[in-house]
């Protein structure tokens, strides 16, 4: 399967961080609608390299809700 170099549709492309650098030589796609921004609206990163960050990224993607207990 060829690399996706640019993602233009408004529908979000969901990517696993562990499938890209530094683990492989594949470059992640860039957003074609938001330009070169850190968090484009049409690409969602699930940061699965660390468990805490993975849960945070699931919440940011709207997959789960987080409740923080304060004592």
C-alpha cells in the first residue's frame, strides 16, 4: 500500500503514533485542509507509545471521557 502523503477530506484520518517515526521510515501524512499545523482538524493521532498519553489522546479524539478525581 502506498504512503498517504496528504489528507484532504474533512473526515478525520485516525493514525497510531507507533506506526510512524521513529519506529519506521514512513512519513505521516500532512493535512491538506489545515496546512502544516500541529493538530489539524482532519487528522487524529492516537499516541500509543505510552499508556498515559494513549488515554489522553483517546479523550482528545472524543472516544472516551476522562474524569479527574481531586482530593
